[in-house]
C-alpha cells in the first residue's frame, strides 16, 4: 500500500516537474524568436551595408540598383517626413477626441463610440490603403493637381490610422488623473476647459507621450497602406504633392524580383527600419516606466 | 475599480451639466472665449474621428456589396471570375493553424509567468522585454524574417507553412499578454482553496485557474484572429500570392493578400472592393465577439 502511494507521488512529481519545464520552454519561445530575428536580419543585412559602404548606404541619395547605387537616405527622410505629417494630422485630433471620450461624452453614446474606436483599430491596413487609393488619391488629384499619390496622401492616411492607437492609451491616461485635480481647479474658479487642458492634460503627460510614441512606431512601420498611396518614387522628397518612397515601401516594391546585392540591400533597409523601431520601443518602455512612477 | 469610479464621476458631471442651462453655458463661453474654442475643437475632433470611420466603412460597403456576385465565390480562381474563394479558404486554414500553434505556446508562457516565475527573476525580465519588443516590430520586418528563415534557411519555399509560422511569432506576444492578464485576474483565494483541498499545482492550474481565465484568454485569441485576417506585409514574401488552395507546403494567398494583388494590378478594382467588404464583415464580427468577451470578463 505504502509502496503504491510513494510511486504515485513520484509520478505526480515527475508530471509537475515536466509540465513546469514545458511552461518554461513555452515562455522562452519569444526570447528565441527575438534572437532569431536579430540574428537573421543582421547576418543578412550587415554584410551588404559593409559591401556598399555604410556612409554610401545610409547617406547616399541615389537608389539605382541597375547601376549598383544603393543609397537609402531619401527613403529614411521620406519615412520621417511621412511619419511627421501623420503626427501633425493625427495627434491633435486624437488628443481632442480622447478629451471628448474621457470628459465630455454623454454616457448613453459612450459604449458605441468606444467600440467605434476599437473597430477603427481593427480595420486592416490593406483596407485603409484601398480607401486611400480610391478616395483620397483621386480627391487630392482633383483638388490640388498632380498625380494624387503623394506625401500628403500618405500622411493623411497614416494620420487617420494612428488615431485609435493614440486615443486608447491617452483616454486611460486622462482617466487615471485623480478627480481631485479637476475639482480643485474648478474650485479655484477655472472653467471646465481650463481645468482639463491646463491641469489634467499636464498631469497625464507621460502617458500621453507614450501614446504618441506608440503612434510614431505604428506610422513608421506601416507598409501596405503607404505603398498604395505614396507613389513610391525613389528620390528625395520634393514637395507635399509629390510622390515619395518610404523604407517599408522600398522593401515590398522591389523584393519580388531582387537578387544578389540588390536583395541584400533591401534586407539592409529592413535592418535600418528595425533599428529605428528598436529605438522607438526603448523610448516607449522608458516613458511607460516614467508614467508608472508618476502614478 | 478606478474606471468604475471615473464613469460614476462623469455621470455626476453629466447631470451637473444638464442642470445648468445651455444658455448659461454659452454665456460662460462668451466670457471665456479660450474655453469656448477648446470645447468647440473637442467636439469637432470627435465628430471628425467618427465621421471618418463611418465614411470609410460606408464607402466600402456601398462600393463593394453590388459586386458580391456568385461567381466571386466559385471554387476555382481564374482571371475571368477573380474568385475570392481560394483566398477565403486559405485565410481560414492559416487562422486555424496559426492559433493551434500560437495559442498553446502563448497560454503556457503566460502560465509560467504568472504561476511559476518568482518575482524579480532575471529570466522573467528577459521574457517580458522580448515580448514587448516583439509586439512593437512592424509586420514587414516579420515578413523579412519569415522570408530569410522559414522560406530560405528552412527551405520550405513560399508556402502556407512559412506564412503560418511567421504569423505565430507575430501573434504570440498578443496572446501571451492577454492570457497573462487573464490569469492574474483570477483571485488567489481560488488557488488557495484548491491547494487546501489537496490538489497539486498542475491540477489547480488546469481545473481551477485556467477555466476561470477563459473569457480573457478568448478575448486575446479573438484579437489575434483579427490580426491574422488583416495581415498582408508579413505574408507577401512568406506565403506568396498564388491564387489556389495548396497543401501546407504550397504557396497560397489570403484574403488580404488577394485584395492587395487586385488593387495593385488595378484591373479588378470592383472585385477588390467586394473583397474589402468580406474582410470588413469579418472584422465587424470579431469586434462584436471581443465586445461580448469583454462583457463576460466584466461580469466576472
């Protein structure tokens, strides 16, 4: 009897230990994935950068694979321009909308509006891109002239796409500001708007900044929507109504037929994008830590 | 709790605002023009946001629905019917397969983080940082990695399999995070009661903790489905864009890829908008489901 019991106990122990190991291995999959991603991207991209020459690659303004010229400076600039435009369009609207959601929205319509924002976040980028291509591009072409596929179209579209990304965290940052701040401000004679914009917004600023950085990350990494509306000309950006090509667009438009150094240069473009994203992620986690400490 | 308090507070404010007449509100805005302008801007921004959403959804539905013809759903694709059926079936296959792989890994990882890992463990810190990093990586970088690793290094070629594994890595952090939160929300008293009745740790996890965390885990999986259905950039160079229903080692396009190919060719824009309708319908269903899951979580 007692022998049976001990053997059962030991089987249980093996099971417990075994499953614990399984859980741990599962948890390490994400670590492995990040390591593999870094390894494969850098191993395929860095040699190409070395072969082209780091300064020629990063600061060269001509991208002509047929002449063996691989400078991606124009695309780095384009990515920054498009993202900057998206921030200019998206952040003010998102900020005011979050204030509306957190402080003004009548309770009856809050639920439907909130799920509207969730729906906006759920719409795939290809659908946004299609919308941009069939609605915004012709609109810009007819109103301002040019081909329509342009910096303006890309920034407008991305500005719309980052709205839900920014509104969600900003609203919860505003909601986590203690109500006493608002009441105190009202009691001092400030109007409702003044209390919200001069007291609550500053109190929530690290959370809001984190939301904006999240939006920047989404905008700079966005691919399919940008490809469909930006025109994709590989040259320095020449104006708000002219086409440009971001780093993401460069990878997708040419990867289909690229071989040899050309292909590696495209992967190297991905590496540069990846480094940008890592920097943005790092600042995001720093900001989040600051927001947590502030609370 | 905090949000509940906030909602209650905003309720009080709504009442307050309703009790003061619109006239006196207007007068106060005239006295403080800055405040009036800010209130106006807030309203305008909110209207703008939701107008854009309504216009986008409405436009695509109006443009696309007339082209949802029976021939669009025929089983074989050719340039005549531009059928989306093969892509629809591929999307289904890829969603199911991706979840079959990613969900257990993600849930197990969350179990490790919540139930086993000790606080301040260095491994846990590394796992958290990498999961965070993964969730910030844009899909095109996943696509590049999938192309380099699964397509080339593993020699799978452009195939559904390569696409599936790329998607697994992509949705893993999402499932991990939501499962972790769901597990954390299970009260410790459940675990203590189970231990007190003599159940082992494993038994406690699988019969007590996991079942109570199901709604939260489900919400994460629903979000993952949404990401898989809409994904394009990560699949373009991993699963490829052939319009057929292949076996797992063959190339096939999903709905989102189908839509991208159609709209970049520019020959079948109407069918592209019909495809957009199908994708949007899926997105709407997913949103509705995740709303329901959220409600169940709130009920507890």
